[in-house]
């Protein structure tokens, strides 16, 4: 770890995108930067301020800049007075956040010791233009992996289109990227597809995505041993000394505890001690953990299919389910019937809402992870050394599932946000994931060791992180 010196004089603005999956890893990075002596201000909107409490309690020197969520004409009727916007609203949320340009510009110009750099989420590319106006440097933070980011950069720079506008299965290839990934059109980023189809905020979104490739540097939540070829590809695009792989970014932890605390991303809706006690009673690698992230809502048919598959499998499980708010229920989305919970009592545990995922995955009893393949979940599963059952649903999750295939630690069990899995096939995959899975488990354990080694002193990610801090400290010296 870098010894605080000149870096301590560097004032950095951290600007997360206000969605839970994006904030978690950037807050973990902020903690690491604070430990290394940087002066940090973190920009947050009012509704998300409570998510900073665990970080601020451990790092009281971090300052907050609380700016109200801007109004914007693209915000749907009825949401004008919301402090923040609901999930699944990327296009108008991103456009609305652009309204923070002037308030942030004024804050910089009136601050007695303004930041020398901005580290902002990849969805906040407009901060590159702000940084240029202020004559400071903007660093992109990517909560996605290097393979997924490479595909995203290629989409916005090369602008591929379908030959047949009616063929959702037409394959789009990326020959400039290592291993030449290919995806049917329906698996391409929905943000990009909306742009192609003429979304009203499409040009603004394209501008912020292209700005990511033009920013000074890239900080990515991955590590060399996991994605070496894709990180090399990004360095060829961004500059060899302008890409820092600092992952896996983990919650604050003790020296001997790589699993981290239970409050990462929120407090558990189930008693943590009871969950851990139940897992303690289970045999090694005998439990399947099921979670589809903080955003995905399953339809009633999907819930029924997953429940049936888990029931048929006869395997112990923990299932963290996202409960729809009343406003989101339109007849398609539902909740897990209480009758199912009663039927599997003793063999399965239902967690309604947030679960202490890092702690669960790190327990010796967990043998596999049924996941939507969000990058945070993929990294947490890999750090824990747990093989994965992949059900990618959207965004960069199809790319992440491909990486799991490439690493030989995953099995695809379903694809698509609207697809209903075959419960019999799902039951088979669940059973085999905890019984006949030694090759994948061995490979997952190898990656887990590499991940832990990467963040140790002198590991690849620790070295990159110290290099980033030294670079930021140099900016402070130049500004004096």
C-alpha cells in the first residue's frame, strides 16, 4: 500500500451513478483511495445519501456534496417531484443527471481548494466535457468487466447495424476484440439498440458513451489474471499507462476475512446470524444460492418455474427474491407464494429483499450460485470460488456469461429477461452443480486464489491501485 505523502494533498471528486449495482463498487474504491491518504469529496443525490453511511462511518474525512436530482422534460409525468428516479429508467435518468453540469461547475469555481480530478461512473460521460472546461482530468470508473467494456466501446465507436431490421437474431460480431465475441441483436446492449431505433435522448447518450473513450484514464473493477487479453485491448485503445485494473473491489474487511461485512449495499432483510447458523448446519458445497440482482423482477411464470426447479432438485437453497412495489405490478410480476416457502421449510430459505450476498457466497456450505451475471455478482462468486449457473437477462450480462464459459466456471441454464426456464432442466442443473461439479469447482477455486492474490500487497491490482494514487498525487503537485 502506498505510504501517504504528496498524494495526501490530492483532492478528488467521486461521482457515482445513482443505481445500487453501480454505486457499490465505486464506494468500495472510494474507501481504498481514502485509506491511501487522498482528500475525497463524493457527489450524491439526496435519496442515495443513506447508502454512504457505512463508507462515511469508516472514513470520516470523506466530504459529501449533496445536489438535488435535476428536473428534466423527459422525466415521465408523475415523477417530477421524486428525489431520484425508479429503476429501469436509464435513458431519462442519464439525461436528467446531465442537469448537474452547471451546479457542479459553479461548485468547482467557488471551492477554495477544488479537486484536481474527477472519477465518475461510465454512465456519466458528460463529466469529461466538464473536466475539460475546468482543466482537470476525468477518469472513467467501470463497474463492468474488461470484456464487457470492450464490447461497449466497440458498439459506440464502430456503430454496427443490422442488415435485416426485422431479424432480432441477426448476429453482430466484434472482430477487433480478443476471441471475436458474437451476439444476436437481441442480446446487444438495450441502451445501444434504443439509440439505433431513434430514442429521443439517443444522441446525448451516444455522446456520453463516446466521451468515455476520450477521457484521460480508465479505472476498472477487474484484475489482470482474470481478463488479461481484454485489459490489454483496452490499454491499446486508451493508452498503456492510462488503464488501472484495481479489482476485485471488496467491502471493508479485516486482514483475515475476505468475505466482508454483511451490510455491503444495504442491511439484510433476513437475520444474518440465523442465515449463517443455518448454513453452518449444512454440508460443504450442498447449498445453491439464488439471486438475480437488485434490479431484475421475475414474472409470475418465471417465479413458478424457478420454484418448481428448486423443489424438484431436492437440493438445499437460499433464494433472495426482489419483491415488486405495488406500482410495478401489472399482472405479469408477482411474489413467491407463501405456500412454497412453507413446503420447503427446513430445506430452503427465502430472503425477501436484500441478502448478505458476500457472506453467503463465502460460506463453505454454498456449492453453486444461480445468477443473472451482473458483474458485481460474477466477481463476488469468483472471489468465493463458487461455480455459477448463468441466466443472463440484459445489459452486459450476456458478455459476462460468455466470460464464465471461457473461464470454464459456468453453465448456461436460461437466457433473456422474458424467457421462462424449463423447470425439469433447471432441477437437473441445480442437482449437478452441487454433486457432479468438481472440474468447475476446482477451476473456480484457482480463480479465487488469483483474485485474493491480486489485491494483496504487491499483487497486480494492489500495484495498479497504488499507481493510480501516485498518478493522482502528481496532479496535485502540478496544480500547486
